[in-house]
């Protein structure tokens, strides 16, 4: 497995956009494949905000994660974000998600970002804690109550 930038692998944009809509559409019920695809197409640079990294193996994408300035219009008080972490079900349990998160944190540190945020449901907090994230806030978001987590990028080492 290797981690690359989605801008270097454009053929994966459309299937990844579809996976994102299916996985995260509950928070954004009116979000469409076309909108998700347009967002991914706007991630045109490596090690930037916004950007998307993708885990690849033998020409297939295994998962992805993004760095965004804002991840949801209702929580603009925190920025920037690790967002849209998604790993295909058949690739879970192989540290793909951890590798994607680590890459995003390292890229954020290289950009001079000192603190990075994400939001998740309560059940995912232990997994992120194992990766060095800590709880920062709890907020209502759509039909859910989510946990905002943060990590100090300066403490993380670059790969």
C-alpha cells in the first residue's frame, strides 16, 4: 500500500465521490454525487488545504482522507479539518485509515498548521485517541451529537 494524492490519480475521483455520499450522506441529506465529485475535483494540489490523499494498492483505491479549511457550515469555529476519512470495508483492519490520518497530520505540520480538527461519533473516539487525538468539544450536528477532536500537529513527526 502507498499513500498518494488524489490529484495525481483522477480516475478514482468519481467512485470515491460515490463512496463518500453513501458513507456521509446522513449528515448532508441533499448532498449529491455531482457535488461530492466537484469538491474532490477542486483538490488540485499536493500537500495543501484543500487536498485529498488516497491509499492505493495494485491500481485500486483502498481509502481516502481530506484536509479542508471547513468541513461543515455549522461548525466553522474550528479550522482546518481532517475530513472524509473513508476506508473500503474489505480494506479495514489493515491500518489503512491510520496511515491516511498520519499522512494528513504530517502534511498539516509541514504546512505550519499547529492544530488540526476532526469530528466523529462517540464510538470512533477510542480509535482516534489511539492515534494521538483528544476530545475538544461536543456539538449537535444535524441528527447527531458529534465529538470534535484535535491533535497538535507540531508534536507529530513527518513520515
